[in-house]
C-alpha cells in the first residue's frame, strides 16, 4: 500500500526531501503534482505515523488501499466492493467518503461518493453475515474512517486519511489573526532561504504577525517534530494505531538532541497585540526561550525602524541577518496603496539604489506581481508558491552573499 502525502503546489520537492531525511530511499519516492507518493513496502503503518509527526511542508498523509480501473459506476462499485474493508473498518465506525475526479468519464462527485459508500457497506454487511441491503449502524463514539477517492484518467485510487485535521495545524496557533501564513508554507520559506545559524546568521521576520516564520525556524533548528503537540485521526484507527506509539517513542529520542540549543531568532511587528500573540504562540510551541519578539515599525526611516541597520544590530547582536517575511498585502489586510508603500519602504531601506545591503539577505513572499518594480530591484531568484489558494512568489535577494565570496 502506498503512502500519499498531499502538499500545497510548489512544495512537492521539499516533501520528497523530507521523506529522504526520514530514511526512505529516493527510489521509493515519487514526486508528483501536489502530492508525493512513498512505497514503504510492509512498513506502511510506521511510515504513516512518522510522516504525520515529522513532515513540515506536507498537508495530509493518506494510505492508498487500492487503485483500479473505473470507467463507469459498475466498475467503481465492483472495484470498491472487492477490497477487504472488514479488515480496515470496525463495527460501528462512521464512514465518510470524499474525493475528486479529473479527466474521467465519472465526474459527478456526489454520485461517486454514494456509489463508493454503498459498495463499502455491501462488503461489510456481507462479511458480517447481514442480509443484502442491510444498513450499518454508525456510532460517532466508535470513531470515523475518512475514505478519500481520486479518479484520474478513469482509474480510481481509494485511500484512507490518517491525518485528521490538516497538518498545517500544529496546535500552537489559535485562529485569531487576519492573514497568517500557513505553517507548512512558513517552514518551506525557511528551508528555501537556506538560513545559516551555524555561521551566526540571525533570522528576523519584521512583519511577524502571529510569529509563524520564526517559530517554524526554531522548530527546524531544534529538530522538534511539527506534529509533536497534536493528535492525528490515524491514532484511533486500529490498522496504524500501534505504529503511532512507536513513532512517538522514536520522536522523543530524536528530539532530545537539540531541544535546548539556542538560536538567534527574532520577530517584530508594528502592532503590540501581534507581538504579544507571537510570544504566546512561541510559548505554546515550546520555543519561547530561543525566539524573541519586539515591537517595531519595520519601515520607519529613523534608527528605531525595524529594518534599520542600527536597530537590527542592537536587537540581534549579529552582523549577518536573514530577513524572511510576508509583508501585508492588498486584498486582505490593507488597501493596495498602503501595501505598496510598505514594499517601497523595504526597497529604500534594504535595497538602496537597487543593491542589497551588505548586512543582510532577504526572502520575501508576496502575491503582488509588481513587487520587484515597487522595491526597485530584480530578485536573484524567484519561485511560485501558494498560500492556500493565493498564488504568491517568493523573492530571494541573496546577491550580496553570493558575490562577496567569503559570505556565501
Ligand atoms: N507571517 C505572519 C503574517 C504577516 S501579516 C504570520 O505568521 O501571522 C503582516 C503583518 O505586518 C501584520 O501583523 C501587521 O501588523 C504587520 N505590519 C503592517 N505594517 C507594518 C509595519 N510598518 N511594520 C511592521 N509590521 C507591520
């Protein structure tokens, strides 16, 4: 049975790398569009548990029960009924079915849902010796089995979701602020920006909002599992429940190595309430001792400005800094004019005359396609990423570090 990790578009390769870091060979990993497929052989249960706990950039972990041709409803029904659902679904458990179809003769989602559900119920009724057409009693107290299907090119993939809530929900961030970046994407930004703490480089988010970017960076640096504080749907599913206990033990051993190490991590925001929220979130994430938050207007022109070299020097006590942020943008936070004014401010302060200042590297995520024009400098590298449904670009200004030899 293959393990499938779904991802935001643009993060597939990062998730592939995460699976290799967990010890799975590259030959068992296939990076596809918005998902990564792992053939873990007989070890699928442990793989599901480990990946749920450790993927920072993946959205969900599904276990694929089977793949079969399904060009019409009869084929879909037969392929579904042929599977040993009685091994996977216990008496009383609630069965939910959801999915998608693309490029296939079957396209009505609700019709496919009801066919699949009927086929599963028919199989379970037969295996429990009930009369054909019997209904099953479902009791939410016995747990829910979320069946997922994907029909692509007339082939159905039948899967069970082992994550429950999406994996970006780590458990440290209440849903309070206006436009937070997804945790999975914040982790990806940190990974892609190639932060170099071993060289004393400080990581600073001057528009920190709820603190997601520095908090994810702290968890990466300390090798803390992103899923350490939360529960997963699969933990109450008998097929993989025991594997979660094993994976949590492994996690505790692995986490003990760096959990007390200190890293230069900082976040600031113009809004004191956001600073307070970031502090509370960092405490919930278990990294409050290594991330410091303070109030600053990032683009104020004086020495108090959050991006001013003097202020950064005082706050971080480091001479090299990596600035990683997603500044406010038009549609959701402010009017476009105000968002542009902030970008222009970033340009004036960090990219004077179009050249990157020598004391920092800059990674910015923005949905604004005019970003480079507004800051007055072309990025050295850009990459398309999605914050949920919003298409964004990650702009890297790392040129100084690259051309200055000694610093790269
Ligand atoms: N990455 C953040 C979301 C950033 S939203 C998160 O994880 O939640 C943008 C943030 O920029 C908001 O919190 C807003 O208060 C802050 N902001 C707006 N103008 C600012 C300015 N001039 N200086 C610093 N912060 C500012």
